């Protein structure tokens, strides 16, 4: 559990530096039209799906390792 929490913290901290960039024309256009929220939502769903999949995969692998011993 500590590894997962640490991984999430590192991911969040590494993405904070991207918000310090200057305005990008494409992002400004998407933001003005309100489409940036759709992009952020899709990315969030993808990352949450991958995280959930990895969590389930880790549980399955742990169960198989315990069964093998």
C-alpha cells in the first residue's frame, strides 16, 4: 500500500511542473472553447483505468505467488 501511495505522490508532483509552463496556443484555444476539460477528463479516466488494472494484476500475482509456495 505504501508503494502505491508513493507512486501516486510522485506522479502528482511530477505533473505539477507542467502547469508552470507558458501558455500554449493549442491549450489556450481548447480552454477558451471549454474542450480542455474533456481532454483532462479522458486522460483522468485512462490513468485511473490503468491504475485499477495494475492494482488487480498485482493482487492476482500475489495470490499466485502465495499459492506456489
